[in-house]
């Protein structure tokens, strides 16, 4: 140990030498961390630091310090948790149960410290992300980022090219006009839902694939209804470049995403520019 005296003089001390105890009648001790500061310091970079007993007399005058070279504690690194959940039909995108009969995220064994990023309506299915880090919300939901989300909607009737062009150009709804999106026919199919969709023998159904960069309340359902094709079933199948199908999750299952999968999530479109009045 080194005793640093007032004026900069030093002398060596034997380990455990009771200097503070011997002079306790007139000197008080206060432990402090001494962190060297530098204009060239980089945030987050490990730096040497010393722990010292700062010695003062009864009037508070600095007398000296017993300094010990301390090994810096390793920086705590908290990895971001991002979870992909295959939300089933008739499940609320929240952990709180509003009515006894409601099914919520709390029913699926998810970690207690995560929360959903955005939402899927109770009667919608598909890919829902949850995280323990707030920055994901801005990264994925801020409209200015133009982050793409793909949906597949089973609609009543055989969708027409005119309806697809109308959806793509933007649909005027009561409160707003939707942003341009991608709307194409989807030729695939999904296993029947439990409970099944409303089925009318005389009216066929078809599927539409839509990629949006915004997410207003029940937007896809309102868009398809506005062009004459009410939605019977709705699934979110892709966020960014992460596809639900690639995760091989059955409804009600979830998985913590790897760093590579997280990178797929944050693929985004061009930032949006808004006209100022």
C-alpha cells in the first residue's frame, strides 16, 4: 500500500498497518473511488481506477490518502431479449386479463419482464414480438421508419385486380387515408382455424397478401371492407425480413430470437418524409 501525503509525498506501508486506527483520535477516514478522467476517454471502455481511504483531520482538512490499486469490475452486459410468439386466435396481446374468460399472453409461459411490441387484435393470428428493451418499439413502430409488416387476409369473395390497385394506392377511411402499400393475391392456404371462420356455401373466399408500413387500429380489416371484400381471417406472417414460417412455431409457441434473427427483424424501408404546412 502507498500512503499519499499532502504535498504529493508518498511512503510505503506494510499490508494491514493500522495507520487509521492509530491516529483515529484526530483523523477521520472516508473511502472514495478515484476515477481518472481524460479527454481521450471513450464511453464504455475499461479504465484503471484506484480505491483510496481519504484522511482528514477534525476540521476537515485533507491530510493524505491510503491508496490501493483496484482491479476494475467487469462491465455488466445485458443482452437484448427479443421473442417471437405465434399468437393464436382469441388471445389478447397483453398480460392483463380484463374478464375471467379472456386468454392473455400470461397463459403461455412467457418471461415476466417482457412486453409486446405493438399488438395483434384478439381475432387476429400470427407473428407477435416481445422484448425487455424499449428501443424496439421505436425501431419497429415509428411510422417515419417505414418498417414493413406483411399480412395475409382471407376475404369474402374472389378479390379483383381493381380492388388490389385500390388497396395499393391507399384507401380513404373515416379518420385518415392509408399510406400506399403492396397488395397482391395469395394462392396458398392455411389449416382451418379453431373455431372456423364464417362460411357461406354460395360465396367463395380468397386470400390477399398486404405489406404495410403503418399499423392503425384494425387497419387491414377496414381496408379490405372498404374495397368490398370483408376480412374473415387475418394473419401477420412477416416483420422486416423475419418470416413466421421460418420459425416453425405452432400457435401458442414462442422462441427467443438469435442475434442473426434479430438482424432480420430490423430490416426497414426508406424513412418517410411528411409535408409541412
